[in-house]
């Protein structure tokens, strides 16, 4: 807690790989005096420089690429480095395209009142959740690349050629449409379901992995209390087989941390603090516009993505102005001469 106020101290871990210095500077200003720890991939964008009192950079960042273990590794680096730079109460993961959408004092109030261990959207990947199985099973349940290809084809057969998108579970998943199907399509769907269901069994699927019995999936954007962060890091060391499995998986950032969290069995689990919108079938959420502002505010969430990295983008300026209108809790900043140093 911050001295003199009892207000939770938050550290934000930000993943960055684009030319986002100005955008992250805006983010840092909006959450000041809370600290911001940035993992920036200099291999992709060497031009990156931030001069803010409350911003620190990971000194030896890993190279990152979409869909690979590298994003999980970068996230774990942020959590590990956060635990080494002083006292704080909560760690919130964000991207370079995130912004707070409510005054940061309101987020601190929420944390102080709810005292959550973890804030995350996640669900178990089981045979009785067909929508999740169609979209996620091929990524995480097979044991080998060959079986992963089989499972992916089975997922395609289940979903079919004519499908809709369903928002939820922290992402955008495909579900079969209600349009009439040919006999061949129905046969393929039935075979696909049987194949995917087979991977939810101990003798054919990857789980249990070591002492981890269940795979979980969900949103990448989570928050942890300090004690929860330490416990997740400890659980990582205790389950090397789980990491070895997920290093071979596609898009492990939507399952590895979630599965670790489930293994820890925290008492106070709350939903994720992020709102995203998925109108179409992209690999990421839609870029936010001014027309999304009413939905953002109705969501009651504290953060949103993805915003344009153009700091003069109208919706960015509107959101940042709204964040200034309510004073929330005022935290007196204490100068930290190491705040802008590289860790």
C-alpha cells in the first residue's frame, strides 16, 4: 500500500514491438504515479525512447513474434522483473495499444475494496464445451505436431465452411452457422467432433502434463496481486513439463498463464479489467473508434484495447480527457531516482 493513503500500488507491465514511444508515454501519464515496466522488442523497432519518471524498460528483452512462446516469455519477464523492483500490490498486464478508460483512482479503489488475487477471463477446455473445443483444442491438447495437424483439420470440419463469430472468452471464436448443410458436411462435423473429443482423454491427449490435469483458455490480459504473482512464478518452476508442452503450442499466451493460475487455486478470482470488441474475423480485436466510446463506458471495465498508436487519434484524446474528469483517489508520488533506469 502507498504510504499515508492505504491505496494499492500498481505496476503495469506493457508489451511493445511497434513504434509506440509516444503512445506508451500517454499511457504512463494516465496511470501516474503508478509504475510502468515496458518490454519492447528492439529487434522489430529499434527506435524507441521514453522519458517518464514512472517508466522503466526491460534491459534484455526477448525477440517476440505473434503466436509463439516468445510472448509468454516476455510476459513472464515482466512479472519477474516487477517482483525485483520494490514493493507493489498489483501487477496489470497491458499492450502498447491499451489505455485506461476510467480514472486510475477508480481502479485503485476497486482493488482496495475487492482485494482480488487474480483478474482474468478463463475457462476450462473440456469436451462438454464444444465452441471452445472447435477453436482451441487443436492448439493445446495434441502431444505432437502431427496430431496437432489432425486436430486442426478436425476443428475445420466441426466449424464448417459457413460460420459466424461469437464474442466471448476473451477473444473471437468461430461457431457453425444455422444454414442447411449437405450430408457430407454433417458427416465431416460428426467425425471432427469425435476426433477433438478424443484429445480430452488422458491416454490420447496431452493432459495431464505432469501434475497439471486440466488445460484452461482465455484472455491474455490479466492482473495479479503481488502474492499471486509470486505463486504463479513458483508454480512455473515446479511444473517444467507444462512449459515444455506449451513451448510447442500455437498461441500459448491464451492458455499457459491461465492454466498456471488454475493450478494455484486462488480464492478471490475476478474478471479481466479489459474490454475488446471483435466485429470481424481478424486475429486481434478491432481498432477502436469514437463510435465505440458508449460501449466502452457501458462495459464498466478499467482498460480497453486496441487503440490507434497515433497520439492525436480522436478516440484516444476523448478517453484520456474522460479519465481526467473524475479525481478518484489522489496518490502523492514519491520521487524514485531509479524509476527511469533500465533494469
